[in-house]
C-alpha cells in the first residue's frame, strides 16, 4: 500500500468512486483527477489503493494510456459511503441546530 494511505480520506474515496460511477464509460486518469479536484500524485495513490481492493479496474487503452472503471464492488462501497456520509452529516447538523 502506498505510504500515506493507511488511513485514506473516505470523502475523497467517495468522490473518486462517484465520479467514476457518473462517467459515461471508462474514465481517463486526467479527467478523473480534474473531476475529483486532486493532484495527479494523489490520484495515482488512491487508484492503487482502490484497485488493490477491487473497487476500480485500471485497463490499458489503445493509445498507451489507461482507463479506469468502477467495479460492482466499487458501486456497493459508494452506496455504503454515501449513506454513511449523509447520515453522519445529518446527525452533525442536527446537533448544531
């Protein structure tokens, strides 16, 4: 596992998975990086982390670059994370009101 991702930012994990889920087919790394609002080094670390857990699949493209797809397991994780984030934020907001 890359250094620094022993405790990944779950909001960022959810954002990357959500961007992949919304993509119309396989995503180019640069497009995913821009959509996720992170630098390319961070994206590479997170993609290694996510692919190592079966949440995304990195495929070689004909032009020599790569394309990223969300897997079924990644969609399940996104659903779980989105629900947890929503519930946590709702609870946090309720405490402050």
